[in-house]
C-alpha cells in the first residue's frame, strides 16, 4: 500500500495509473476509521477499481470556530493498518499546509441543498466540504468516489456539485453501518460516555419507529419527544424529499427523515430513507 502526503505526488501517481487505463476509486475520510469507513472501502472494491485511494484528512475549512476541529480524534497508525486490511492500495495523509497553500482563496459553494438542515446550523460547513472534495477529485482523477449515507445531506450536495461542475466521476452512496444497538457508527461516538452511548440509541429507535405513510409533522413531533425523553437536545428533526431536501408532507417512499441531536456535548446525526 502506498503512502502519500504531498498532493502533487499523489496527482502524478494517479495520472500514471489512468494512463495505463486503470480505474481509480476514492474514499474521502477524516480518519479515525471505523466499520462504516471500512464498508466504503469494500464498496470501492465492488465498483471494480484497480486502485483504491483513501484520503485521511481532518479538513479545517469545514469546521466552525466553536466546533471540534482541535479535538477531533486522530490515529494515523491505526488508520494505516485498517486501510491495508480493508483492501486500500494507497492512503493520502495530507497536512492542512499542503492542502491549503498560503493565500488560498478559492472555495466551492453549493447554494441550494446546503441551505437547510446541517447547512443552516453549521454555516460554512458545506463550503469546506465541497472545496476539499473538489480538490480530492482533481488530485486523484478518480473514476468513482464512495461516501456514506450517514452524512445524507453531504452526499446529496456532493452529487449536485459533481453534476453542476461536470466532474467526470461516479458518486456512490453506501448504506449506514450501525452498532448492534442501532447507533450509527461515527468517529464522534468516541466522545460519548457509557450512559450517553445508551441514550444515543434513542435516535435510531425513533427514526425507525416512523411508519410509512405517517404525516411528517406528527412523525417529527414523535421523534423529538422520544429524543427529549432520552435526555438528548434536539438540534433538528426533519422529513424531506430525498432528492430536493424540501419539506415533505408525509413520510412516504422517496422521503428521508433526518435528525441532529446533542448527546451531552456531542452532536450526532442520523437518517432513514423511507
Ligand atoms: O464525511 C467526511 O468525513 C468529510 O466531510 C469528508 C467528505 C471526508 C470531507 O472532509
């Protein structure tokens, strides 16, 4: 497995791979890899890629000033081992300084799907995500990139960015991987105490308690009540059209129920496609 830290070197290597007619898959991550990420690497393999590039980069540009950029968990050694075991062929560990050169001044903004949900609560977050993902697409010349459904809004925005900016890349969205309790796997779960981890299970329970055909307002009320009962602080509960992310009237096929809630100080997100 190859290791790159310099974007220019990775870009040159990828250019060589493509010149031989070989296919590249990209799995963008912020590291501290768990089973959810490993499922993305396996999905990249299923896509028939010859080279699977995993990027491990805690992207400062997508964190707000009061968010957890500094304390976001990092473990490069463990990530390296997990990537190799899951079948990656190259890992990219750039630094903020070599991703964002002095006087970096170009950013990518998506102006429709980013307006609500996490976009409304985390100003600038998706601008940071789109910018780094666009850079990773350009660095790797990937044919396919795999993202997790757990970040549902992010995946929709990236699909829109690829479409609107004519990136020649297939975007694959892989299903959420859950702990046996139902809690969606996330690197941020490491922040949770044992009690918080138990309370956090209420999120997946509540979204799976929604029945197809339920009215959106009633479903949202029920979810919010269940989360509050478990001691969580609701950031948002929404039921939206899965494509446009506009409010839906009913939780029917083609809609998505999304939740963001604070469990102690940890903000967790989850969703369910009806
Ligand atoms: O989903 C994530 O881990 C990040 O937002 C991503 C896509 C790797 C961009 O930094």
